[in-house]
C-alpha cells in the first residue's frame, strides 16, 4: 500500500481540469484560447506526475505495485483497487504522453463547440487511465464503459460527413461485446463465491478460480469477443475504418494510439489469465485470425485511395502482430507484443497527425490530389518519411524491435504462422512506400499544391517528441523492456501452468506443449 495515492492522482487529474473549463465562456476567441490552454496545461501536468510512476516502479518485482485498495461497495465485494505492473505501466505513460500532443494538434483544427471538445478529451483521458490502472473487475468495467461516451461525441460531433453513422457503429460494436462481458463477469464472481464463500470483484482474488470446462470456454469467448472488437481483430474490425476516416484528427490519434491497445491489454490482464483453459482451447483460432488480419489489413490498405483509410487498415495489420505475439505465449512473443503496442501508438499516432496537418491545408485526403509535395513541404516530407520507416519496421526504428521479437517468438511456437506473418512485413513496406511515392515525389501536377505551407513551429513542437521516441525505442529497447521482464514471465506462468490438456483437441495439446516447453 502506498502512502500517496499516485495512481488516483494521475487518473483523476484530467477530470479536475474540466472544472475550471466549465466556467470559461467560449463565445469570444480569448475564451476559446483560454480553454485550449487549460486543457493543454492540465494534460502536461498529468504527464509530469505520471513520470513519478517510473521512479517508483521496481522492474524486479512481478506483483502489482503502487497499489491502492479501499472498500467501495462492501455489500457486493466491490473495492476501489488500483495498481500497475510491467505490462500496464508503459501503457499508462503512453496515454499521458500522447494526450498533450494530441491536444496541441487541435489548436486550429477545432473551431466549433470548443469547450465541449476539450472536456470530452479530458474525461476520455481519465477513463483510459482508469482502465489501465483498475484491479477490481467492476471498477475496470465502469472505466471501460465511460470511455465510450466521450469518444462517441468526439466522432459524432466533430467528425466528417458520415460522422453519425461512424459514431453509432463504433458505439454499437463496442457496447454489444461489453454487455456479454458483463454477464460473464457476474458469472465468474458467482462461481468464485460458490467455491470460496467470498463475494469479491477483486481481480487478484479471481485469478485461479476453478470453473466447469464448458463455462470456462464460454466465459473466455465472451471476454475475447469484447476485446477482439476493440483490438480490432478480423472479422470484427469493420467499425474501425469508418471511425478513423470520420473522426477528427485528435480522435483518430487517441483511437489508434491508445483505445485499440485496450483490446490487447484486456486479453493480457483479464481474458487469458482468468480463463487459461478457454484461452488454450481457442489458441489455434486466434492465431489463425491474427495471421489473416495481418495479411488482409495489408492487402486492403494497399488499394485505398484515401491516406487516412490506408493508415486505418494498416492498424488492423499491425494489431494482428500484437495478438500473434500474445498467443505464441513465450517470452519473445509476449514482450514483442507489448513493445509493438507502444510502437503502434507512437508511429500510427504520428501518421494520423501528419495526415491531419496536410488535411487542414487542402481539406482532402485523396492520394490522387497530391504528388510532388516534397518540393513544397520539405520538412513535412522528411518527418513523414521517418515515421513511414518506423511503421514498416526499418532497423534502428521502434517498429523493427517489436516485429522482430514477435516473429522470433512465433517461429519457435508455430513456424507456418511466423512465415505467413512475415509476408505482412513485405506488404507493409509496399503499401507505405508506394503511398509516399505518389504523395511526395514526381512533378507537382495539381496547382492547388503549389502554395502549401510547410510545417509551423507548433506542428514541429508536437511532432518532434514522436520522432525522438521512434529512434529512442529503436536504439535503446532495453530501457523499456527491463521493466516488463518479470511481469511477462508471471503472465506466461499464469496462463500456461493451469491448462487442462486432457480436455483439448490433439492440435491444441501439441501447441500447448510447445508453449510449456518454451516456458521451461
């Protein structure tokens, strides 16, 4: 138990920033500017405070740290339980790092309902941080559901022409999966009470709960569906391209950079360790769907005429690697998956910011509308090319480390899956470099592009930290990975040691045996 509730401070500081915003009028430009500054300063303070988590975190301890535990609804066994380990730790810092960058990027892009937009952004940050910190499964569900509301409004109010359709589709997909998960949460708590006589929603106590085999499979399937929609895995990915294309730039950055990671995080923190037998039962299916997602996302991205939609489908491909890494269930694969979550947040978030910069100038994202703009916007083109190299996994950039570890881990567990997944790296290089060639090189054929302005000082300020991270994570990966080693090892033990091999089909017994031997 910590003396200072650091995780509570980090989680709810963004919400405190909402309070002064409520009392500022947005009728004048001065008022709107003040609202922007309040939101930016609040998010920067949250990031600075979150850095104390790094100082207070011991990478040699596998258990949850900075734990806060208070009774909340004792009659139902519900508590306010917060904590972090080497897996959630970096995702929290990713959230606090990307939020001020995203807010700064909206300085001139958001002109209507300014107060409501920044309130939505700050409430969303609180919900995201709470989701990563919560160790009570009811508390997690509350944050998980709250997160939908501001994101729904960000897409539906400040999005493009089809924003209502995209917002409703996003909400319905996520809500349906979440409701099934809620039913299974109640069922899990019931079985735990029947076995122990204790009514609790405490996640650390629910780990290891013995369930009838059929219920374990059904409960895992429900949890997995909710998280697979959020990832999103193929074939429940169809909400993502619409949401990305219609969302404002800030919404796309938060969606790609953080919200999608909540799906993969949900598998790591809840679905896999709570239901290890169910996870093992579905392992071949999930590996298959992950590989399909990798290749499908890359092929569909290749034929997109819209740059933003291309980047959106690339997320389907990249998150397929994250799921593959988790389900080969060895040290290289899981650590590569977690690292790739961070990489994707940095690189794809940067790509959406860059698309937003040129969209503000031309109000079009069609590749055919551009061509040769590297001559007009050389600094912008340089930054875009660096981020592109990161996205395709060039050595010395962050993307290389994550993909290499995932493929290495996959090759040890399932050689066919590794070979097929490796083809996604080649396809990724093709569609990204082909897009760069068409947008930036050749002759300037469209006269509307002749007067484009290069990046401003503000745009350089919020892009520079992302470029630094790309090389920092690519050149010094151990700085990030040394904090996650023991937590990943504990996660692998949780998922693999309790598998009931006698109830699994032969192909799954073989895969589970590979996993167990790798762990030993």
